[in-house]
C-alpha cells in the first residue's frame, strides 16, 4: 500500500503562473517634497497630463471603493469625467450598488494606476451628488448609444438574459430616435463629486523603497505635505 503523497502546490505545478516570483524593479522616476506643487490639484493635473502624453490607456480610469451597510467594502473601476472646484467628478446610476452605498455612507476612496509611469494616486474624502443641471449637461454630451444604454440598464440588478437587454435597447432607440428629441436624463442617473481630505502620490522606486507624498487637509482648509515610508 503506497504512502499518501502530499498535494502539489498550485504555484509550483507545471505551466502555472509563479505568482510568488512576479516582481519588477521600478526605476523610471523619483518624487520628493521639493518636486511637488503646493496644491495637490495642480500636482494631479501635472501627472494626468504626463499620463496622457505617455499614451497610458484610459488614464482617467480609477478604482472606486465604497462601503455597504454591513461594513463590507466593494470596488469597481469608473472614469473620472471632471476636476472642477477641487472636486473629482464621475457619473453613474444612483440605484447601482455604488450609488446606494454612497447614499448610505458618503465616505469614498479612488485610486489611479498609471503602470507605464510606475505611478499611482490615491484620493480619500466624501462625496455629494452633482446638480441636476450639471448631470444633464454631461449626459447630453455623451454618444447617443451611451445615452440609450443608460436608460436601458437598471444597473446592478439581476437580468434575465443579454437578449432581454438588447430588446429593450432597440425599443428605446425606436422611442428616442437619433437626431430627434433629446434622450431624457433618467431620474436615477447623475454625477458624484468627491471632495478630498487626503491625496497621496506614489512613485515606484528601486528595491521597494518607493516615494510616497501625502497631502492632508487641515481644519483651517490648508494642505500639509508629508513624506510617508513606503
């Protein structure tokens, strides 16, 4: 009777990805307190411009973290659509999971990853809904198909099939033909504005001694700049 053989670790199985050995040494840029702008918003715009110039794919993509009523976090990727009045603006269905969670708890965090530049930016703060007029302006600036898609989907709810979505989409295209009357802005769709209390700029460095510069908003509405350990 043969002895029982220990199960092989999946990480060491032939053809598997060796996750424990995946690593990269970052050497592209440096970041110091002397380098950054006094305003985190100026610093962010500078880095966003560099990401755009470097042709980073979808540089405005950001991971949004929210917290549900049970205290469990959830994340998803959304697109930054504006930076106005020191607020980071994105749009969504208010009845989606993120919309409901932000309604219950307006504390949120977003992270931008610009891997090609070995950089990320993390922003923490509170959100408030954009005005109806601002949401309407953005909604009608979107491509026609995206407008129809917004009123087709009851985001985050269970759907019978993709076919049922496509049937509804076609019906709405017939109801609101392109070039006809404007597609109405749904009552449950609009913008959120993230008002930051902390903005952290992270620059990858060699040997994991990364550069981290944190801007923190004081009670006097001033930004304090500090270096953090990696």
